[in-house]
């Protein structure tokens, strides 16, 4: 199981607000990488949020045993993409395909191994410097809800339990891998980004992740997630998304100045 993350800074706001462009990107990347989607893209424009900085487009699709998500933040002029899949793919090629559609001044691409033999160290997350935390949990012997109704109910109330803001009802979908084994995937989009789970029936293993542009106290949130997704063993990993974001972000003052640049030229 490979998890690619791509964080882009300093892009074009018009592209980040182009829902058709984001949809085409979600369709094109898996096809070019030889990955199997099991649904069409789900697109969710978000422009009525409590925090104007959170406005943009969120889109996702499930792959056979994984997902591909894109979150654009048009005011912030940044985007975040995640590609998670059991099947092998070339991360650099994926990154080039995404950056071709969403060109940016600065991009950070990383890969996270989600297998039993993966070794890692948690990365420090700095609220004064980074965009937000991304928490991943690998679960052996997963014993939480596995059917569509149970997962829907769990994902429907989970954001409130961890003080997140849902912006859609959960999406739950069973699919089959190439060997015929069953996978059940669940996703809900939150104003802060997304929450996802994939449970593999043949191995009893599940993969969970939550990405948030809102910083949160990791320990109580992790404790709540371990209660929500019980299992024989949990392996967790915490990474920072948008590392150094505050050095790249579009400040309100600069944005305001651009919109008023014509004023000194008036006669």
C-alpha cells in the first residue's frame, strides 16, 4: 500500500476554481498510471464556509483498494493531492501529471509506505509554520463496522466526535481487487479536508487517514479514532502537510492590493 502526498504552493486561482479541470484530473491520473477507478469523480465545490480561507474545490474517487483526492484552496492559492493504492504506481509520474494541470511555484512530493514492514518516524507538526496535520492509522485485525450501513453511520457522526466540519454525507462503496477479494471503502469530505478508510476482507487489515487544515490536539483525537476503529494492533503515523506553508501563503494584504492595482492609474 503506497500513499503519495503532493502539496503545491503559489498556483493559479482560476485553475483552483475550475471544477471541470479538477474532474478531468481525477479521471486522467489513474488512467495514465494504469490504476483501476471504481466510481466516477465526486466533486464538491465549497464556497459557503465559516472560514473564507477554506473555500475551494474538493474532489475524490475510489480506486480498487485506495483513493485519489484533490483539495484546492483558491484564496490560499495552494492545493493538496493524495493518491493511495494497493497496486504499484510511479509516484514521480503521478506528480508530473498533477502539476501539469495545476502548475505551482513550489511543490513538495512525498511517499509513505503503509505496509507491515514500513519503517518511519513521526514528523513534527508546527502550527506556526505548516498547513496542517495528516494522521494515518494501519489497523491489523480490524473489528469495527465493515458493512455499508455501519460504516455510513460511523462516518456520519465521526467528524463531530473529533471537532471537524462535515461538508457532505459519507460515501461508502464495496469493490473487488483483481484477485476477486473484497474491499469496502468509506470517505467523507470535511471543511478541513477528508477522512477515509479502506478495509480488506481477505486480510482483515484496514487503512485509515485524516488530513486537516485545522491543527488539533493529536492525543485526544487519536484516542477517539482508536475507539471508533478497533483492531488487534494499530500502527500510526503523523506527518505535516504544507511544510513551511506560512512562507509561501498568499496574504490578505497582498491579495487586496492586487485587486486595487488599477486605482493609481485613474485620471
